[in-house]
C-alpha cells in the first residue's frame, strides 16, 4: 500500500489478495460438505441393501442381487437371520457397515 496525497492509503488490490487467501478455504469446505453428503447417501443405500438381503436370506433366496460391491456376512440364529454389509465411502477412506435382521420363520 502506498500513501496518496493527504495521508490516505491506496487499497487497490486488497480485495484480490483477500480473495486469494479465502478461496482455497471455501473450496475445501465445499468439498468436505459434498463428501459428507455422499458418505451419508452411501450409508443409507448400504442400510437398505442390508435389509433387502436379510429378507432374501430369510426367504431362502440368494442375497447377491442386493449386495453389489460390498462384503457380506450372514449369521443365522434359530429363526432369525442377520446380514451385515461392509463397504466404504470417500474413496475407501471412511469404512461403513450396516446390519439388518429378518425373521426366517415366515418362509
């Protein structure tokens, strides 16, 4: 900043400098928000798939059509069948898991 006549500072370029400092922070916050929404959507989809797979196993059907690209664990205890699906979000950084149980007695 230079001084103009009368002792007033020249602030040309100050907005550009402030924008250059603030813009990366805005981009990071936006990326984190988008990633968080994507991870939440993936968790909801995983929970829905676990419920569908548990009902399929309880009926005696194969759970694979509901599972997709996640790890599948099936546990049966008496008349109850539980399915656990394990996947990830954010490029594998955030592990996700969802479980659901169904009554196998009503085949």
